[in-house]
C-alpha cells in the first residue's frame, strides 16, 4: 500500500468516524431503544433454552390426551344434570314448585297412608 | 453484549444509511441485524461477535437491494408507479445518485465522503467500509461478504481508486 493510499484511508476513516459522532439525538435514541430490545431478547432467551419448546409441547399433548381419556366418563352425568337443570329453568312452572317437590311427595304419601 | 452492541450500532447505522440512502430503512436494517445476531450468535465466543454481526448486517443490506430491484422491476408493469411512496423514495435516491458527483463540491468533507461511497456499486461499498473503516483483514472481509479473497481485493482497490478520484479536492 502506497503512502498516498494510506493517507487517503486515514482521511476516509476520520470522515466516517465524524459521521457517527454527528448523529442526531433522535437517531441516537432510536438506536439505544433497539439495543435495549435486543438485550431483552437475549434475557428471555437465557431463561427459555432453545430445546425447551419441544418437550413442553410433548408434555402439554400428553396431559391433554390423559384429560380427554379419563375425564370423559365423569363428564357424562354432569352433562345430564346440566341439561336437567336447563329444562327446569326453561319451563314455565314456578321454581318454588321444584324447590318444594320433596314436601309435596311426602304430603302425598302421608295422605295415601292416611286414606 | 450491551457494550458490544453500543460499540457497533452507530457505525452499523451509517453503513446501512450509506447502503440504502434512506435513514428509516437503515434503522430497520440495524434493528433486524441486532435481533438476528442476539438470537443466533449471542452464545458464541466474544471474539467472533464483530465479524458475525457485520456479516448479518451486510446480508440485510444486500437483501434490501434485492427487494428494491424487484420492486423497481415490478413497478415497470404497474400503471400507477408514481403514486407508490416506496417507488418515489427509490426514484429520489436514484436521481440523487445520478447528480451526486456534480454536487460533491458543495458538500463538507464528511458529507462528500458519505455521498461518494453511496454512489459506488454495493460490493465495492461493502469491501471499502469493511476494510478501510472496520479494518477487517482481506480474509475476514471475504468471510463476511461470502466471496473470495481475490474478489475482495478487486472490489476494494476499485473503490479506493474511484473515491480518490471523486474526493481529490478534499484530501
């Protein structure tokens, strides 16, 4: 490399460095914000290892599978009860009638025994 | 990591700004480079960070040029080319580049340097900035640019010769 070329490269480097020192405050603050967002990504990455999603997904799938298998028989009567309740609520009869149903049954049996 | 990013962010922005001729696009490119670098390479040894970061940055700048070319060529078939703001920006950059050598005399030496580098073909720009400014070796520059060492030397020497000619009044 000739002396002239070295001098030119020094001149170029100085001018380019000058260009980074003279950045406007808005651009500077945008760059700082970007840097902080990048550091957040790094922080999150540290807590969640790269291989983590695979076993996690496997575990979630296994749990869902087990829940679907074992929860099915238990859920059937609950569904029926739910529908019965819905029928009662939807009917035009007074709700008090259903609440006192046991009393009416007892009364009917008592009258039957007495009669 | 924070001090590393702080040490390269401004130069990265200037490189992207020279490469695209647009400050907003340059900020987007630097952001993508930072995020990509942190996601992929933050666990690598620190001495590898600088070349890796600049490789990502230069790839992003090249991608931006490819996308611009595609947009420009698609724009030829688009009837309302003039109303597309992205085309307008690119046209503005092109017009600026065409007249740039005529206007160099009116600029201060820093602006003249940026403008003269901006006019160079992209590969020459990258070779010059990486070799002259970042002071990477020919071998490192070749790795960053993903080309041969011979090509780096050619691009660099052409860039220096053009820039010396354009900027002889400022030396």
